[in-house]
C-alpha cells in the first residue's frame, strides 16, 4: 500500500482549536479492506452488538464494538496503517495507544438518528489527548454526515451520558455532569462536511457530535477507530462504561494496560 500522507500544520492547528477536523484522502488505500471487515462484522456480530430500530420503518441501525482482534481487516488497519502516527500528530502526543473500534451500520431508510453526545463520559478513560477517526465506507452526503460542535471539547464539565434508547442517565450518580446545551437553537459552530471515499473526520472524545438518520435508499456504513495519547488515564466511572471492560482491573490514574490497548505509535521493531 502507498504511504499515507502526513498531517499538515493547518490540520493540526484546526484540530487543537476546534476539536474536530476534516482529513481529505487520509485512508483511501484502506477502504476496500475496511469494507470487507465491516461486512464480516455484520455477518458475525459480537455479543456487544446493539440494534436500534423505529417501529414505523423496516431499516435498522446496527452498531458493534471492540472487534479488532477478531476481524483481520480491522487488526491490520490498527497495527500497520498510519492510524497511530496521524493520531499522535493531531493530539501533539509522543505516543498513540489504540482504544477501540466501532462499526455503525445504518440500513436504507432506517430513520434512527445518532443523538448529540460526547463520547468521553461513556468511557473508562480521561484526558485531553484523544482522537476518534470517523471513516465512511461509501461517499457520504452532507445531509447524513457527522455533525460536530466546534470548541465543545473545551467545556470544563462533561455532558451527562444517557441511554440512546431511553434517554435515561447512564450512571446512577450523575452529579458530576452537566446537561446537554441546546445545540440547534444557539450560536454553537456546527461543522459538517460531505465526504469522499478515504476521507475521515477526526474529533476529540470530548467534542459534542451526532448524525442525522439515514433517510436515503442506500446502505450507510461507518467505522470509527479511537486512539489516546500521553495524558490519557483510566478513570473509574460510577457504573458500567460503553464499551464495558468488566475484567480490566485498573485503578483511576493508571495508564491503560498495553496488553488490552496496544501502543501503535511509535511502532515497535
């Protein structure tokens, strides 16, 4: 495969300032392999998989997590692509440690949206040096693309995590969190782009984001790969996390275990 490109100074500056940046053509050579992996993931879902569906429509929204060790196409991308190097450059980190993969599979006319949220409050990790790569596996029209709220990664308090199906608070003790701002009826700067194959949107775990339902008559698949940097530490949340790691056996303030979350940059000899 061809050598993927370096991040430009403008891309890094935008990421640091806004908590989100569009990366053109950054993973183009990997798209066929990732499509193969996603199709395998849908055919053989893990026990962590979730399905969301509207009673009024036949299409469904399927998601699955943490399959990189079982799906060879994911594993190759995580361990041998420029994912770690690109992540380290955007985060301004000397290292990049892989956190997890996430498939979002929206059937034609599934009409189930991804609500506004931050990823960080659902996770067992804390830190500012984080990045999620949102990689569509087909050309993505702007109307059904990712929506991200610029500079929301700089909020001093995390957004209250809720269940997407019930809207109930994810944790019994939610006093640590703030309510979600009124994004649509305020002056927040919402970033949204149409994407070509190989493009990706990179965003901080603390960046508020969401996506409209797939109202088009075609399949909509996206893979996200999440990476953390030097300052990332395990945090004990007041309940189960998503994804959940019940046997991780770590204490707040510790670096994530490398046997569970491999360092992918710099690459080991």
